[in-house]
C-alpha cells in the first residue's frame, strides 16, 4: 500500500491533548492575592458572649489562609494540562461532526512516554512508538519512520508557553460529563490561529472533555474529545505483528 495514498494521521494525533492551544499557562499567584488579608477590615476585640463568635471567625480565617488564594480560571486550565501531561496512560474517543466526510469517530490510546494507537474508520489501526509509525489496514502492516522529535516537541510545555500572552479563559460554571461532575471553561487563543475551545475539568483536575469548533475544506466542524482510563495499567501498546 503506497504511503502517498494513506492519509497521514498526525493532525488527529496532535488534536488529542490540544497542547498547542491549551498548555500555555503556568500556575502563578493571582494579582492582589498578597493584599487580600491587608485589605480585610480588622476584627474588633471580643468580650463576654462575643468570645465564641470571635473564635469561630478566627477559625474560618485560619482555614481560608491555609487553603491559599483561589486559582484563577487560567491557572485551573494550566494545572489541568500539567497533570494531563504527567499521565502514564489514557483512552480518548474523538467525535468529528461536519466536514466533507460527515461524522467520524476515532478511538485513541496513549501509554507514556511515546506510544499512541488510533483506530479510524476506513483507515484501520495506526500506531506510533517513538519515532516509528505502523500502519495496519486489511491485515497488512507497514512501518514508516518519523522525523526525530515529531511527537516529543508537542509534549514540551516550554515550547508552548508562547501562547500564554494571548490566551484567555472564562469560567462557565458547573456541568457534568456522562454523569461525572465537572467545571466548564471557555479557552480563547489567537495563536497559532484564532480558536475557541470548551473544556470540562473533573474534580481531580483532569480534563474529561474538550470541544473545538473549526472548519475543514470549507465546512464547519465540531470535534469532541472525551478522556477516560487515566493511568490504567491494563492499557498496553505493542508494535503490530
């Protein structure tokens, strides 16, 4: 099967973490956080029956101080992507709606540090291990070398910090994904091109779902990626036989 007739899977692989759009921020204290205590009104000395109320207020203040300043929406996304990049394994289901070919569903597995396996309708299973890609279609398999660093460059957060200056994040309240509680955020960026990405972050700070609205060949598209099986030890990716 000639390589030139097989659509390259790399754009789909690079969609899975959406790192070029999302891993653009690193945690930093919110502006003015250091002034929060100084700006608070001073409590008046307690006496008599007010002693218990003062003690309760002090306990609440101590608890708030111990918890630290609340994270901004941008920090939440940054923390989530940092955790995502540290996963040992995960499964992703990518649903593409719209486009010239209509709806498509791809299944993807990842095992650290550099193993990916994607199953695509009509294209069989394609596996990347290190700098080699294996394409399996109709029972036949072939190995194609990839340029060194093709994947690792997309998993390097330092390379993606260039987006931090232009990325904005808006919290959109609580939601759920398949019954799992989540916090919903809208991420807007202008690099490498304008994009709007909606993210659902679970209570464990890992992404449950990502939705991207875009276009392909003049057709509007919506790509929805759902993540599961985080750090599942049963996930394994081996070279096709």
